[in-house]
C-alpha cells in the first residue's frame, strides 16, 4: 500500500513538474538520481521475469514521460487507466510486498529513466535472453488502454471508432464499459466479441445519458445506471459463457 501511494504521488509530482517547466523558467534541469546498482539489477530481473510488473512499470514510465513531453495532455493516461479499471500498481505492490527494499528504488528507477528519456524516442524494456522491446510512447497512448497488456500494439482499439485519447478519458460511460467487460485474456475470439460488446454498452450508456441529461458530458449518476441496467445485462448475456 505504501508503494502505491509513493508511486501515485510520483506521477502527480511529474505532471506538476511538466507544467512548471512550461510556466516557470528554470536555470537548469536536475536529473533524478538512479537507484543503487544492486537494486537496479533486481528491478531489471523482475522486469524480465514478471510480465505484469513490466506492464505496470512501462505504464508509469510512459505516463510520466508523456506528461513531460505533452503537458497539454498531462494526466490523460492515468485518467484512462482509471476509466478502464486497469490493475495499475497491483503488480508493483506485489513486488514491494515480497521485497520491501525495492519500494523506493522502483520509484527512483521510473523517475530516473523518465528524466533521461528524450521526447519522441521509444522506451526500451528488457526481455528474456538479453533482448529488449521498443515502445513508442505516442503509439502506446493512441492504442491505450489495450496497449497496457499489449505494449507494442499498433492498431487503435476497435470499439472506440478512432476517438482520440482525450475523448476516451473524458467519457464517463467507459467507467461502466470496462467494469462489466474488462480487458485481459489471450483468446482472440473473446477479445473481438468483448470489443464489440463494449461498443454496444458504451452506445447504450451514451443514449441513456442523452435521454436523461441531454448530452454525454459529465459523470454518471444512479438514475443513468438504472436506466441502462437491463440493456447492459442483455449485451453481456449475448456473449458466449467463457467470454463473459
């Protein structure tokens, strides 16, 4: 839990720092210190062995770097992660629970790497057998939230019909969509069916918002949920049992 708060605070601090860079002149940027060599080695090893941990760290790196490089869109990845009910920080918390000595070093690792990275250049993440994968941060953002589980994904989520990340994150209906039809799993058939179902549920939610409030802006209220409940249940029941 402590690591969850530390890392969340780190993201907020990074976003604030990005705004300060634009709004307040500084004589010289001071890079964040790297973790100690032994801690860095153990973090690297965890990144290779634990895919969920790598997904978490990559998300935190991409969000921190993008907030610096795209200050006008600061916080969008974090907001969309919340909308999509992604298990952000769960794997990091699991690692720091097993090894509390990595609590602070993980935060240092993320901040140091984000400080060292150049805007527009890909992030490199370690893979087994000494390999690595390059992740384009803007491509990662375009294909988010699906890219959380598939970092090198090149196609935008089909259920969003090309809407930009800003509109995805602003759409309160996505909080419903992903709570009833979460991402995850490797079955391509289920992934496709669930994407189609997400588009239907989002449409039902937006229709209900328009009916009750005249538009799709703002957050949801209990009346909207009650109004679309039967239709949402029907959309889920229409899926094969093993895809629900």
